């Protein structure tokens, strides 16, 4: 009878072992599934995007493909998590692990993440060093050579599938399009001071969406007609910008600076000019996603899903927003004020080089905040310390929506957007975020 119970116990233990066994001990399993491996990988991606000063739309594309590749490789640790790529537009069928073979999908995810990062960025040496360090650290936790090689190969296969979509999204085609020339018509966008830079990504509307049916699907109502009569809606908004910026409290100034995120800003000191490397709006929200994952204790797979959905939301938001920007080609406050009211007026923030309507911060922040709220809850309080290394400011929020609302109004305090661009951009982003959640089945 004693031998019978031993036999039964042995059979039960054997049946409990999954088909993809991974590491040999529970301690190893916990170590290999530490979400900090993923957070460190995303941090390196964010650092590279800041260092290389990618424009906000281009940065969103990098975050989108890289984050999605990590998720698609990692989701096999729990097959109740669905493929996001299978629910998006234009992606090929994702690779499937060999049944009955051992994998460490953390290795696969890190490899996939960096394979895409290396293809979409230029600072390859530092990224490769980070990737190799993370993979070495994982391997040293007891992964045998065969399992390690198989896991690396699976990550490469996932990255290759994601890359096929990236090469057909019209990005390459938009690189060779004619230079954008402002129309010069009254009420239309002109290159803005102090550097009068060329318009950023005027053909971004031609990028293929991942979720939306078209770039114009969430087209907002038109902005107020350009009209300098004192009773017009345009004039009222113009005066609001002037009056607001002349009476800013220290709190409002801090809010504007905290959400500036202008990677194209140039500092002038006498005859000298230099660019301060700063994050884009997308990078700021990727960091908020990291904060939420860590505070909530999200495991690696849930964290990967959060990064992927946040990145997809911002990628779609930039396509939607830029579609309207270059349709309406609306004048910026600094141009309208200098030409019609006060040549000496200066905004608190430097105006980014693209048309006014709608506000990119408003669309992107509202879209990502909507997605994050679904994943982490309506009242997820957090302290955002992303700007501490840059301007020494951190801010606390009771929810993602409240954070996004502050990001929106910061553009008025900064003197770079009219009220209609902010409010209609907020509605545009929230509608888009809700649509993304409707179209994607998540765990």
C-alpha cells in the first residue's frame, strides 16, 4: 500500500509539469520571470529615443513595434493571453513555439524587443550591450544551452514577423515625399520662432494604422474660423492665451514645464544654439506605464501587455492627430499674436514645429490614459518622477485621467495651443482609446 501511494504521488507530480518546462527549480522560475528584465529593456529603449531626438510621431512608431514584439514573444508563458498582433491590421501570423520543447520566453522577449530596437534606431552599440547583458544574466540562472538557443531563435522569429509589418506601413515612402511648404494664407500655419524649423512629419497621415479603419476615423470638429473681430470665437481664444500666460502662477508654470516634452526645443544663448535632449510625449507615457506596472506588482506578462497597449494607443493617436493637423493647417498662437496683437509677447514654452489643431499632447495623453485606466483602474494614484533628471520636478495624480487632463491644459499655460485644440483633442483621444479597447481583446 505504501508503494502504491508513492506511485500515485509520482504520477501526480509528473502530470503537473507543463510541456514547456523552463527552469528546473521554483527559485529559478521566479528569477527568470522577474519583470525588471522587461522594465530595464524598455528603459534602454526610452533612453535611446531621447538620445537620438526622434520626433514624437516617429518615436511612437518605435515604441509600438518594439513593445509589441516583446509581448508577442512573452505571451506564451500563459496562453490565456491573446495575440495582439492577430487583432491588429497588417501583421502576418505570429510564430508558434515547437510543442513539447523547453523555452524561456523571457529570453525570447528580450531578444525580440532589442532586435526591433536595433532595426529602428541608430545608437546600436549601447542597445546591443544592454541586450547582451540582460541575456547573459538570464542564461546564468541555469538555462541549458539548447533551451537558451531555442529561446533566442524564437525571439528572432517574432521580431522578423513584426518587422515585416514595419516595412510595409508607408514609413519609407513618407521619407521621400516633397518638402512641405506652408500655404501663406491668413489663419494658416507658418514656421514659428525662434528657429522657424520645417514642419515635422507632414505626411504622417499616410502611415497605416494598426487599429483604426483610417487616419481620419476620429476626425474632430473643425477649429474656430480665423477671424480677428473682437466678438469672434477665434479672437476670444487668442485673448485667452495672452491673458493666461501673463498671469501664470508658479504652479501653472511648473505644470507647463513638466509636460513640455519637446524634443525639438533649442536653447539660445547669445549667438550660441544648443538642443537639450528631452523626452517626447510618448516616452513620458511609457514611463507612466512602467510606474503603474511596478506599483501594482504586475508580473512580466501583464507588464508587457501594458507597454504594448500604451504604445499602440500613442501610435494610433499620432496618426489621428497628424491627419487633422495637416488638414486644417491651423495657425499657432505665437504667429497670430505677433502678427496682430503684440510683437513682444513670448510663450512660456517653445512652440513645436507643426500646425496647431488638434493638440498632440491632448490626443496622445487622453488615448493612453484611457487604455491604462482599463488595465489598472479608475483611481490608480501615482507620483510621476520622469522629469526629475531634466527639470527637477515630480507631480502626483489620483488617476491616469487626471494626469492626462493636466497634460492637456499645460499647453494653454505654455502658450502654444488654443483652448479648442486642447478640448477637442481630449475628446479625440478618449474616443480613440475607447475604440482600441473595443477592438482588442486583452487579459
